[in-house]
């Protein structure tokens, strides 16, 4: 792993989170394990992309850092968007506010030629709280 490959993974992952562009899947193993959802395989990308599409419009990413060490890559960014629906299961029952949302996240990947594992730390509570405190 080198910085150029780590940066390419970060860019593809961030692009996917904004547009749902499936080209990033060429970087991931078919046996990929997403420790966030507990799912194995690439189908989770379609599920989460649908949740993002249903929940947030005008998405963009504020990239903070990409780091790597050995076979691990860490990507830190804040996802931005406008709340237009409640696609994520944790958003069920929220009033749709149309408010702007900033959602800090750190994603960690293990790479063995292709990405084989993913973990994330996201401020889901902060994102939900900011939506709940808005008026439509």
C-alpha cells in the first residue's frame, strides 16, 4: 500500500457516497466484509446508496485526511447534504426538515490486493439530533 493507492480508495469511496457511482466496486473483493452492517459481499453498497439517495439531496464531501499503515487505510471526512427523507433505518419516524446536515465520519479499510474489510465511526447521533432540532 502506498499513499497514491490510499488516496485513490478515499476518492472512490467519497465519490460513491455522493453519487452512488458503482465503479468503486472494482477495488473491493467479492467476499468483502462490512463490519458496520455485518454483511458480506458487495450488495451492501447498493443498499446504503439507496438509503443515502432517499435521505439526503445535494450531497458533497469535505475531505479531512487519508492515512495508511501497512494494509489499513483510514479516510476521515464530513458528509454534507439536505435532509429529504428517512431512508436509513435509524431515521425512521423523523420529520423531514429539508435542513442542511453535516455528518462526520471515519472509515477504515483493510486491503489485501482488494479491499476485504470495512469499519466506520460516524456521528449518527449528532446527525439525527441536528435533524430533530430543525423546523421544516
